[in-house]
C-alpha cells in the first residue's frame, strides 16, 4: 500500500466512525439482530464455533450503505445472541481485487481458516477462490498460496460455463476437506465439488449437482450438509422468480461425489431472506443464519448511514415426513427481558383481542390458536399498528384452507406487499390449530409457524408510534389456547455503537 492509499484509507475510516454514531442513533436500528456498525451488510459468511465462541462474518462495505468494495465484517458471541464487534477481518487488496466475496470458515488445528472468493470485473478470471488464516480468530493474513483455486476446471464436463465461480463452502468429510462452490453453465446453476488435504491444493471432483432447468441460472452460496440421515444442498438461485433460497433434500453418493435431490423446499417464505449459510455447533446442532434482505429491496435506513441485517440463528432438523423444520435456536430465549402477558382466552368474533399489554418494537410473541368454531372464517394478528391504525402489518389465516398471508401493504416505508403460504394438513394425531412464534425487531419480523414448518422473514419500516398489537376472529370465535409475549433485550446498548473496526482490519490486510 502506498502512503497515499494509506492516507485515503485513514480518512475513509474516520468517516466510517462518524457514520457509526449516526447508525447507532437510527430509529430503525435493530435491537437484537446483527447489523453493520455503519455502511452495508449482505451475506453471512464464515459461520463457525471456534475455541468456544461463535463467529459470524458478513459481506460488508464499511464506507457506504450500499453494495461496493466488499470486506468481511466480523462479530463474535459466546451464546449465539449477544454479539460483539471485532475489526474488519478481510479487505480487498486494491492491486488485485475489487471485493472479498462470500465464503466460509473451518478450524484446522489451532488455526481459523477463511475460504472466500476474490472478485474483480477487471481480471480474467474474475472470480478465484482464496484462503486467509488466523491464529487468534481476530487478525487474518491472506495466504501466499492464493489463489488456491485460480480458475474454473477445464474438465467440468459442461459447455458454456460463465465466469461465475464463487462462494466456497468448506466442510470436513471422510478424511479430507471438501469444498462446494457456485457456478453457471448453459443457463443453469451448478454446485461444483473439490477435495483437498491441505486447504491450499484442491482437486476438482465433479459437478455435485445442477439445476433441473427450473432452479435458476446461477447457484449462489451453495451449502451442503447432512441432516437427519439425509443430505441437504441449500442454494440461492439467481433468476428463479418467486424463489429465494431452497433446500434440496436427497441422497449423497460420496464415492462419486454426486448428490441426487428428491425434494425441494423453500428455506423461508418471506421476501427478505437470501444467501443463508449453516454450520454445526459443538453440541451437534445444524444452525442457519440468512441475510434478512433481498437485492431488489428498498433500504430506507440508507438515510441513517447503514443497510442490511442478518436473521436470528435458526436450528434445522428433518421431520418424519422428510421436510426441513426451522426453529429459532433455544438461546433466543436468553433475549427475553420481562414477560408482558401469558394467558389464554376465548377470542369472540369481531371484538378486540384483549392484548393491549403487548406493546413495543422489540418483542417475542408466542401464540396458539384453536379453530373449534367452524363459522370462524379468518383469524388476524395485527402487528406494529399506529394509534389510528393507518400503519400496520397483518398476518391473516384462513383456517379452512390453511392459508397464511402476511400483508405489509400498510406497514410503513420500504418495499411492501403480500406473501402467502399454504400450510400442510395437520398430522392425524395433532390438533388442527395454528401456532406462531413471532420475533419483532424495530425493522423486521420473523414468523415461525407450527413448530418450524414454515418461516417468513420480512423487513418493515413502520412509523415510530406503531407499537400496538391486536387479534381478531372473523365470522365466528376461536380459542386462544395461549398468548405469551416478552420484551427483548437491546444487545447493542449501551455504548456498543462504534465499529471497533475498520482501521486495523484494513491496514493489516492490504
Ligand atoms: C449473494 C452474493 C454472492 C457473492 C456476494 C457478494 O448475495 O451475490 O454470490 O459472493 O453476494 O457480496
């Protein structure tokens, strides 16, 4: 780095620190979700439990609240819900690359290794896989062996490979390192499989799996993992309208390095979910975190100097019908402060919901409704409503059709609309009710339905006084078996306003 570049970096860093105070004061600043101290965040990267702490990295532009020169932001936690900022872990080398794109982390002996995509539109090839290493889990040095995978394989067995080749996800399996990366050929998404003993020299094994022609033109952020005796390939397909992030569930032939999907499932039905990644905790749980936005979003928080947030960590499991269930990790309960309400009652049709104790912008609401009156046509949960009701989000459920609709058309600023999900028929021995666990943060909703059957993530930007909640039964009554709500903690307070940040990370890396 020249002196001039160093000066420029320092100036930009000082500006980022100033932006961080502005972002901390943003009325939309999440209270318990991972967000950038300032600037831009997209994909979660490098999820790992390393020396007892959980590390989350993320795609980050420290100098503007918009996609740009991609760095790796970094936070750590000892319990998956209370996060602390660490210095930026990776910065692009201005001579070599425009961005350090998405990737993953593994622990090799005592070393924490990050595998990421070096991206530059000015270089051919534009995407190469690279390695960075750290002994303390804080400072990372790029490997002198970079790029560890310099180009797409000549023998990929595919014509028409584009230059897209990114988002390496590494895992240990059968005595060696395995890496899956996303690619694109002939208008179809692909997941390529590599193996290595060293992390620096990789051998191309073949195409792990490819789109059947309906599953998008490029598979971003592929992740491959065992779950409940099967295997799941999770992908973020580009150009697959109406779909964001899919679980492909099937069988893995490890000897041939081929995965055969047998079922496909949406990882999240909300509009704001993409580029999710998983990792395995020391106690054997498969935990997922996603980017809680979408590329086509409007980002009202840009005006406050920041944009982008990650979902709560979620635990995945496979149920007896072979579907993936997604529940908030049990540690999410640590965020509960005071309980606002916990009781059951009969919800009489057309009357108010009797839950005025529930108020605020940082809540967990858990409810269980039973539809024992056949004349009840609709059940509505009103969220983040302003005193005059002009601003509000509605979750509407049609019990007979088992259809759930999230309506954000009057939610406030940002992109708004409706999204609908068809819920599965209940298993014969289970009660045909609706169970919801709703996480409200200042500018987001995460709605977990029927013990993880479905989840919807949505960013909303309501008016500041939109803090009320209500329930409604239409046409008939319904039985609220239980309604509980807790106010949740603000993990970034007090004083956790500043990036800790960029300066060290930027200088160390260049
Ligand atoms: C997914 C993605 C990745 C890429 C990263 C760049 O959202 O496009 O494929 O590595 O974002 O920030």
